[in-house]
């Protein structure tokens, strides 16, 4: 447990103690935001409200066009003189859609209102009392029943106006002039006009409706009626558009299904995120703490990785943990070997020194010299062990220099060994990706081992294939016994301890070659010893 606490304190040292949200908190916040976006959009997305406004305007245009056709026929049947009609209609009847074909008999009117860009005007001004032309008043009286019946179904307010803008049909406003109203004035000039105005509510709106701008307005449409190319009057229609809440209530089945789909989709996203991201992360954190606490069994793959990136991260982490564990074991083993190797000469030195101190005066010259020689010999062995340890440490921490050399160039740096001959059978000029100094150290240790095992000739052969160079170093010595072949690269393993061997030579060779992306291994040979070295080709 103390190891886990220590690892947490070390982690806090690197990442700091700044507050950071947990992954689960971030995921929940994102999911809540995802769920709330559609609901917020239903209230504040103006395109939806604008569509309701356009829909209302289109319905009023259709209803007004039907009433206008009936009114125009009534004017013709009444035989009203052209002098009582209004101004001449502009081309294309003044209210056809922009871009319409003027030769076509059809004159469609497209909705023009835009809740986002059009100004919402004040409530419609009250009419001004005035006199009504009896001819138009008669027509209005005949059509009043049609308007009332239509209004009961469509809920729209209908007003019929004569060419002067006086209401001739429209309940309590008959005989009042609306010529001063902006959209009426445009229609009297022969142009289609529509407007958004603040409505006069008959009752207070529910609090929930206040979030909708569309519930506070009323759509007004003014369609001029053309008879003999002149304005014979106009149909003035108005209605409050449907609001979002009422519309959604009417579509409550679909809205409920959409809400369930959104909730289900959000929960599915959360489940997928939990299984593919959150759970593997927490599992890896737990595995890290267990490894830090010293559990060797924790160095194994996760039960579920979720994503390819998480699998790669887990693999990299486990690979690092295995290397660190192996490094720790190697350090522990190495420390045990070092303590053992240093303990023997130190004990001998201490014993000889104590004997000289306590009984040196009673010893003869030969005996004192023998103990003194033992001290000097063991001190020399300690000095040799320290030097070899330093050489091994440098080799293990060596970084590739990028230099290159050849077998022949490396051998040229070695002193002439009178104990045996060295010959290069092939590949002496092959360029190897290792510095000449380090290559010379590798060959020197191998040649020295051969000489100490009774060899008289060392043969070296080099060849390359696929960007790799293979160097065979063979001798004619006594060879290595099968029982010792598996241990020859272990530090401090030697069969020549009594003659000064430290068992560090092959360990240094292996470390140097690893630092240059190379390898070394013992291969079978009919006579003597043969090592196979692999290095990148320069």
C-alpha cells in the first residue's frame, strides 16, 4: 500500500494538483448537452417558427384568393361603372411571384414574411368612420354570410374593402376606412402586401408560450381585386399563426417517439463510450497501481481494450512494465553478483591486514611478504573489477554515434597478440554501422577469450544480406562445454577466476552490440568456439 501511495505522490509531482474533472463527469456533461440540444432547438430555432408564419400566410393567401374571385364576380354582375373603381392594376396583376411567366394564365403568390428579418409592426390602427357607396355596400351585405361561415372554419378574420379602403363586409367595422393602414394602402395601389403585427390577446398566454416569439404576432394579408384592369377593392385577411407548443401538442405522438429515440441514442452513446473508453482506462489505472505495488501477475493484457488506440496504449504500457521489471531483476541480480565478487577480495584483504597488524612482528620476512602479496593481488583484482564494471556501465548507456568501420580497420587498432594469429577470410572491407573504437573493443574481448582458452588461430568472416552484416569469429581452442554455453553472457560468470578472469568480457561485448542494434550468439562449431555477430550495414 505504501508503494501505491508513493506512486501517487510521484505522479502528483509531475502532473500537479490542479483540479481536473473526472472522465465520467465530462462524459455525463456531454450526454446531457446532447440531449438538451434538440429540446432547446424546438423553442429557439427560429426557422421552425418562421415556417409556421409562412404556412399561415400561404393559407390566408389561398382563402383570400377564393373570396377575391367571388367578390370580383359580384362587382361585374352589379354593373358598377369603371369611374367608381380604383387605380389601374400594375403589370402581372401586381402581386404575382417574382420571376413568374407573364404569358402564363397562372399568377401564384408566394409567402413573403420572415419572422427573423421583418419588423413586427404595432397593432392594427382602428378604422375611421366614413360613408359607404351604396353599390359596394349591397355587395358586402350579400357576401357577409359567406365570410362569417368561412371564418368559423378557418378562424381567420375577413374584411372586404371597396376601392377607397372602406370596409363593406366585416362585422362591426363596416363603414370604417382602413386606407391609412400600411398594407391596405399598398393593396389599394394594386400590389399584394402582407405584414406582421402585434396581436391583441383575448386572454393571457400561458407562461410557457412566452418563449415563442410567434405567439405574439398576427399575420395580415391584403389582396387587391382586379376588375377590368382596375382595383375594384381588396380582401383583407388576418390570423394568429399556430405556436410551437400547440403544434407540438398536436404532434405529441411523434414528439414522444423522437424524445425516446434521442434518449435511447444518448444512452447508447454513453454505453459505447463507457465500454470502449472509460472502462479500459480505469482498468489500466488499476493495473498500473497493482504493478507499482509489486504484483507480477498484473503484467498481463486487459480483459477488454475497447479501441485500437487503447489496445496499443495497453501493449506499450505492458511492454514498458516488462522491461522495467526485467531491468529491476537484472539490477538485483547484478547487485548480488557485484557484492559477491567484491566481497571475496575485500575479505581476503581485511584478513591479511588484520594478521599483519596483530601478528606481523612475530612473522618472518617470507610470511609477511606472502600476506602483503595477497593484499596487493586482491587489491588489483578489485581495481580490475571496478574498471570492468565501469566499462560495462558505459557500454549499456552508449548511444549510437552514427560512425562506421570495417573489420580490417578495427583490427588495425589492436596491439599485436603474440599468443595467437588472427586472419580475415572474407569481408574485411565490409562497412559496419559501429565506430572503429567500439568494434575494436568487441574483437579484443573475443580474441582475448580465445587466447585464454588455448586457441592459436582466430578466423573472421564477414558477409552482408538484406541490410544486415553477419560476422563469424571462430577459433581452434578448447571450446565451451555444453553445461556452460547457456551462461556465458551472464555477468561475472567465468571458469578462469583463479587466473584473474572477471566474467565481464562477453557482457561488455553484448552491451556494446545492443547499443548499435546488433546481436551476438554462440553457434555450433566442429572445433573450438564460434560466435555470430549481427550488425546493420553502413
